[in-house]
C-alpha cells in the first residue's frame, strides 16, 4: 500500500499547484462562496479555507482515506489506474506526501473537528478545534518524504506562478465565488463575486489585467438553432502579442484545451487580420452537456464534442464576425 500511495500521489500531486487545484475543487463541490488561499515560502505551507458545507466529525478520517487502494496491485497496473482517474483519492494522495491538517465545521454543528497526518504512517485521530462553518486544509512540507519528487520542484517564484494560474482558472470559471490569494502574507488577488456585467468586467480585469479588458471586445452570441452559446472577451491582436498566455476557454464552466477550439479561434483571427498568433481571450461556450464529454481524462483538459464540425464552425463564425466588425 505504501508503494501504491506514493505512485498515485505522484500522479495527482505533481507540484504545489496540483494540491491547490484539488483543494479548490473540493471547496467548490462543498458549495463554498468564499475561498481563501495562502502560500508561504514555496512548499513550506499552503493553506485553504472555505465556507462550504463542512465535514461531519465521523467523516473526517474517511475523507483522508483511500477508497481504491486495492486497484493498484503492482507497477504494471499503473496505466490502467491512470485511465480510471483518482476520484476519491485527492486528499489521501496529498496527505501521503505532506503534513496535513484538515479542520472542518459542518453546517449547524456546535463545534469544529480536526485531523492531522504526517505521510501515511499514522491513523488520524479526531480532536475538537475552533473554526467557523466550512473547511480548512493546511498542507505543510509537501514531498518531505519523497525526496525524488522534491527535487523536481522549481523555484518558489515558478511554483507560485503555477499555483496562481490554477486559482485564476477556477476564479474565471466561477465568478459567483469570492477568492483571495495571498503569497507570503501579501494579497495577490482579491476577487469579489460578480453579478452585473460591470462587476464581471471588473473581475476579469482584476484577473487578466486592466489592459486586457480595456481593449478586448466583449461578445455574447447565442446560436438558437443548435443550442450553442458563446460569450466572453477577445483581445485585439495589438494587445495579444504581449499576452501570449492569456487564453482561457471554458466549456460548460470547465477550462479546456482543445485542438478543435484552438483551430477555430486561430482561423477566425487569421481570416480577418492575416495573422492569428497568440490571441488573448476569455471565452465561455455553453451547450447541451449531452453533446460534450469533458471526462476524457481527469487531469488533462481534453474534451470530445459530439458534433465537432458544428462547434468549430459556430466558434469560427462568431469570432470572425466580431473581429471583422472592428477592423479599421
Ligand atoms: P473526491 O473529491 O473525489 O470525493 P477527495 O479526496 O478530494 O475526493 O475528498 C474526499 C472527501 O472529503 C470528499 O468527497 C468530501 O466528502 C470531503 N471533502 C474534502 N474537501 C472538502 C471541503 N472543502 N468541504 C467539504 N468536504 C470536503
Ligand atoms: Mg476532490
């Protein structure tokens, strides 16, 4: 089981950013509307606090346990495990390679409870704690017991950049949730929930930089017939050149990276402006969930559209029209 734990941990916990991604997804799953993330000295300490539903006292040790250990019998099984994903295993994986404290207070409960682990050596015991409704997870000394993995960590600055990117993506996907990100005590992002269009733009500007939203074209297009909707902001190329990595595409609220989508976007720019390199965009595509499979791989950002051609042409035509409209 030790081998299994660490193999699986290696897959799901690649670096500090992957820890934060799993923790953030758990908070969102728990219905949190406020999430605070702290990172200190690279992997020394990461802390996340949410105001979600919380975890029952008796469920706390369970949350850290691995449900599917038996699935990993030998190294040869690794590939099969990869294709299954690691559902129900994120906290177990993280706790197996760090010193983890999980504190939670369930909605309506009189007080909070806490479990602590150091690697996988001990059975966590539950003790009372002080905490408002919601959950905090503190992860210290990531990879303290896996030196090989620790060696692959980059500088604190680089690891934090990755972590920040994860927070940005999830913050862009859920504008109804408040996010705060601090690095060594300094507030890096403070994002309030957005309801109105103005609030939404302010929030995008806060994540992507004010220059982006100043120059970006906003769009909101529905294709009634085929049940597709595309909305968001696209940058003009003058701006885009300096922001090569400002490319966010969400399908039904999930960030994706997809060849078909990338092609449609690039083509739309190229067709009007004769070059489509590095366009900046924050785009949201909504469609019938039955027409898209977002679970191709749990840790990658792939999708499979049932009607690829239709989706491609819709994105292309929509963006083409918007870009052509502003061409001088
Ligand atoms: P999964 O999310 O796939 O169920 P995890 O290992 O990420 O597996 O989490 C295990 C369980 O712990 C979750 O199913 C959930 O019940 C509980 N949990 C984890 N984080 C939170 C949180 N922030 N708020 C409420 N419950 C949580
Ligand atoms: Mg999870």
